[in-house]
C-alpha cells in the first residue's frame, strides 16, 4: 500500500510528532508498505521517500523542551499552504492512506482531519468532530461528566481578558492546584501551583496571548492511562511519577518516569478504569474505526478522575500506547497495522 505519513506540524508537540512519524515509517516498511514521510510545516515538506521495504529510516530524538512559541506562527503558515493546495495536497490525494502521526495543534484539534475529509482523503484516527470534541479540555470534561465519567472540579480562565476569578481563588485556598492550557497536549505548560503569587507568575506568562487556562485541584493519588483501539480496550498503564505532574520533560525523556503495564492494581480496579476509558471514548464520538488514550488520576481517597482524552496519542519508542499494545501481546508493527486497518475504505 502507498502510505503518506504526516508528522511534525505546527504545534508545541512538533518534535514528538517527528519522532512518531519515523517510528511509524519503520513499522510500515517492515509490513511491506511504500512510505513517504511528510512534514507539512517544513520548508521542504517531503522528509523522505518514496521509501520501499528494506529502506532505512533515520531516528529523531525528542528535545528536552518543546519548540519556541515564536516559531509556531511561521510553521502554521507553511502548514496551511501545504494542506490547501500544491504538491503536498496532490501527494495526499494520490496516496492509498494518510497515516496521521501529528500530535497537538491542528493535527489533533480537527483542523487537519476536516481538510482531509473535504479532499476525500482516507486517513487514520478519528474524524474532525471527535478530535474537536476532545481537544478543548473544558468542553470535553463537561461532556464526560454528562456521560457519568468522573471528572474533578475545574475553572476556565483567560488571564489576558479578566482578573482572577473568585472560583480560582477558592480552589487555590483549598489546596494545591494544577494549571494548564485548556487546549494543548503532551503535558505542555502544566504547572503545580500552591499559592496566589505563584499563580500570578504563571498567568503573567499567558497575558501576552489569548490562551485560556484550566485550573483544577491537584489530585494526590496514582496516575493511569488506558488506550482504546477500535472496540478493544488495552491493559492499564500506571505512570509512576517522581514529580508532582506528568509534564513534557517527564513524558519524553527516557528514564524520567516509570511506566508500568499491566498496572499493579486489583483486577476490579483495572476493569473499572477500562470501562471508564471506553465510556469516555464513546462519549466524545470516537467510534469503532478510531483510537484514543484516556488519562486518569486518583484523588486522595483513591477514586479515579478523568483528566483528558487524547485523539492522536504519541507513537514514539517511549510512548504509552505502544507500551500498552506490547502488554496486549502486539508488536509495534502489529499496532501500526491495526491503526491502519481501522480506517474506513
């Protein structure tokens, strides 16, 4: 099969996506597919290809910090131009399948999916509507709560547009909180905050833009994640942290955190997490032809709360979905082939 892999892109998760794309390319070549690796935000979008089975694929190391926000507008302009006309769009239309190894930004909020749907291009993962539903954490958590998926209290705040809401003051007074962008991924810009002065410093870095923050109580219990591939729920992964929050550095630097799968928990608790992950997957519109990864953290009493649902989780060598797939008895190339096979023809 002729497959174009889209990776890189214009988000803060650009480096992670470039690493995912190369990992996916290796798996597809192993399975006998022809591959073209494309970064639509790059000055020269075709990174490699067409590659045929047996061809080598260079690796890519994820940096300790995400790309500078100052670079993102330029990358976004290039990406928009590439996906709306010219040789990249023609390359996508000529492919038998487009494999989306994009993470964050337009790759995960539904923009790219909508463009591919309009161009009648077959691609992996969820459609634009489900991606958009999952991307905004505030709206997603409201939908999850309506589907009886437990979520914690949350307050949305746009520092550039308003003073500190009374509800946020109350949360900080009650104990530590977690502050993060309402629409971003890969634990980028996640902050553990235990005082109003500290919160003011976090907000000051946001005031120059239009970013909206979500503020929620810090949950002191264990952290888990559960992937759903089609209709199959994979084993539970536990994320054992040495820091307060699972941030970008911990997630993508080898050895920074311990990830255990299957999680060492009672069978009944694992089944509860898996049922909640499937319910979350369905509540946000992810169907049998898509996949997702749902993150949970427990409160002080051990009750799991849903943090978010990821529409295009990472596929790097250290990512959580491949770890869960291994515990289910799949090789990495098995996982990639299954994600391809889910896409409707």
